[in-house]
């Protein structure tokens, strides 16, 4: 049975928060406002004091949910990968051919994100921009090994593993499935960022989403497989 604040919940490692923000209206407000504020000012300039002003509450109320702004960022990124995994599960549900599943999954992973509509407190479009701009701050830290042991990155790793399994269905001898998928994801994020801020580092092709098409082409060429013919 779902709680009264959301239509349904996604799984996030409970070690990244003190109190589950989805358990109360204030918690949902903290998540919603933090996405808007980080997207606006960036993670480095983001503080709980500024967040408190946004939600008309004090810093102490935020610390009851998250012990640091890093843990809050980790929550948002973990939520994003859980949501993305759900999108891919749903999108591939009725596709049998592994080549078609891989192509569809790459599209879902690398396309521009639009609002989902299932989560009133989450703006997936802004959250995607945060993941693109700030996600490296969640693992480029001195504590990355400890955080990894505590399962902070489980959602991302599960998604990469899921995609890697599809690759191995297509070519069981391919040696670098995890490396390929994680490179495609991070590369697509970089290309989206470049297109907006450093356009001379990427390519624009009329009539297509170049990030999606490049990602598909790179994946299928790497594993030595033909892309499905669109009917």
C-alpha cells in the first residue's frame, strides 16, 4: 500500500538519509526545492541555509533528513538511477530481440529527459541536468570506497549490469560490456553538456539527435552487431 504523499516509491539506499524524505510533506518539499536550487546555483553554492530559506524552514529541519548536502546529492542521484532503471524495465518489457532491446535502452539512457508526471515533487528534467553537471561529485571523493561498500552506487551499477547482460546476449565473447555501457552513459552526459555550453566539442546533425545516434552506432560497432532495421 502506497503512502499518501506519492503514487509509488522508488528504492533508494536508506544509508544516504537519516529520515526518508518520502515519509512526510516536509521531506518531499526538501527534495523538490533542493532540485530547483541545485539546478539554479550549482552544488558548490548550494547550502542548507539557502534551502531552508526556499522552503521557509530552518536548517535544523533539513538536518533531520540528511546529515550533509553531499548525502542529499547522493539521494537525488540514487533516486535518478532507480527511476532510470524503472524506465528501461518498462520500455523493454515487450521487446524480445536483444538487438532491439539494446537500441531502445540506449535511446532511453541518452535522450533528452522530459517530465515523467508520476512524481509531483521531482522535476526529472532538472534532475537530469543535475546528474549531468554534478554526478561526478558523488564518487570523485576520498570516501568513494567506503560509500561503495555501503551500497551508495548500487542503482547505477545495477543499471550498467542490466545493459551489459543485453550486450552479452548479442555477443557473448565481447570482453568489455560494463566498460562500454558506463562509457556510453558518461559520454552522452558530456555531449549534452558540451552541446549547451561548449558546442565546438560536439557535433550537430540536422534531422537527428546526434547524441542518441552516435551512442547507438558506437555500441553496435563495438560489439560487432547490426542495428535493427526500423520498420
